[in-house]
C-alpha cells in the first residue's frame, strides 16, 4: 500500500468520525464509477449487463440470459457448497 494511503487509513481508523467520512467517500466514489460504467455501456446498441453489486439466489432466472451471453454460468460464479 502506498505510504500516503496507509497514513490516511491509519488516521481514519484512529478516529471514528474520520472513519465514518472515509467510508461515505468510498461509497460515493464507487457510485460515481458505477454510473460512468453504466453510461458508457448504455451508449452502445447492445443492452448493458446487470451491474448490481450482489446477486440474490432468487434472481438467477432473471439474469440467466445475461450471464450466458457473457460466457459464464451460474455454477462457475456461485459454486454449490
């Protein structure tokens, strides 16, 4: 980890308020990039894939075609334990 990033994280974890602000910033930054990805994918003629951060088991039928189109299968993503 870069020294500056390590310093920021150390300071954040030593201060509950800074920790709260750091997590809020990371969440907002993540949403920003997710929006960028969605905008870029939506600009094409091909429908964009589902960009959810997590997949629920009961959503498998809904996303099956998209997963197959990407060359994946549900078992490879979520192996049966």
